[in-house]
């Protein structure tokens, strides 16, 4: 649950510096949480199956996506080969 501070109407320079440091800490926590969420989403197997004319028309494929390419007449899978991901023929 998010906690939001209440701000006094007048603040000293020391209070402003403390507030700035607190905002920096919150920013770091938020970046870490977003990075963790993104890693979890990337590592979650996909269940998307597309039917497209060309594979390049899929904007942001995820690892595990499957597509039927009407132009080539083949099923393709977006697979990970080491640190690289690319579309590979499945049949």
C-alpha cells in the first residue's frame, strides 16, 4: 500500500534537503520494483498465437509467442537462443 506524505506550508532548507533525499529513496525503490516486474513478465511463458501476413507486423513479441505467417505458410516461434531472441520456423 502506498504511503503519501503530507507537506507543511513552510519548510526550512534542511527540511527540503530531507524531503529531496526521501524522494530519491522512493525513486530507487520504484525503479527496483519496476525492474522486478519487467523481469517477471519477460520470464513468464507467453500464450499468444498470432495469424499474420508477415512476422514483422508483430510489434513487441515475447519469448514463447507463436505465429502463423501467411506469406511463408509456416508456423514460427519467438524463441531464445542464449541472450538473443528471434523468430524461428517451427515446422
